[in-house]
C-alpha cells in the first residue's frame, strides 16, 4: 500500500509503508510510545465523515508532519513538535508522516491511498 501525492498532473509516492488505525484503540493511541518511524511510513486515520479532527503529540518523542483531507483533497498540513505539538482541522481522513515527508504538499493537492504500485 502507498500514499501518493498528486499535484499538477504529477504523481509522487510519499509513503510505501502504510498502516491504518482501524480501531478506536489504534486511533486513540496513534504514534504514542513509539521511538521512531521509518522514512517511508504513514499512519492513516479514516473516519467515514467530515468532522473536527484533533491531534496531539503526548508521548510521541519525535516530530511529525500531519495532513488533514476531505475527500482526498488536502485541507491542511502542519509539522507537529515532539511531546507538545497539537493540530486541528476538519477532515474525513488524517495521515501522519515523518517530519519533512510533506514538503511541497499544499492545500488543494490530492493524496490517495493506493494498493500496490502507482
């Protein structure tokens, strides 16, 4: 599974190691208590409907990049600081990446979670 960024007709794979937070426990835990994540990693939170989605960095000892999506369209990106970072936006999907992975991604771009290559 991959997370692919599409902008101006160009596709770029941002993450090739994708994990879904598919239970209420996994969504609540997020990246807490992990020591690090791989450079090509993404943690995907899918909610099924648009709502206010809040992130916190409690017990996360490294910075991350977060992307809030509505229907696959980027609404907001933000770098969250280790331990104390917080972010909020309306979204139906939130994806967390290693810090720096979302360079060049802007509101209005598209991100897709794709099976296999592509």
